[in-house]
C-alpha cells in the first residue's frame, strides 16, 4: 500500500464536497499472488477523516 498527502484535484474535490486544492490523503493498494495482481484500488480521504484497521501478524 502507498499513501501520500496532497492537494485535491477538481474531480476528487467534487466527489468529496471540498474546495479544489484542499489537503487529502490519497492511497493505492495492490493485492497479488504468484500469478499476478488480483486487485488494484485507489482512494482518497478528506481532511479530518480518521481511519484504522486491526492487524494480526
């Protein structure tokens, strides 16, 4: 998974109902096996959004 903070472009701002240029957290994930990529996704979150997940090694 990759994450980075950046300014929202016009498309993202429209979908998130925030001004263009607002800070967002953007990310992409890739799940794969020995045969290649199973799933790829991109997403972005508006300011003040809290995220979390449980991790069990």
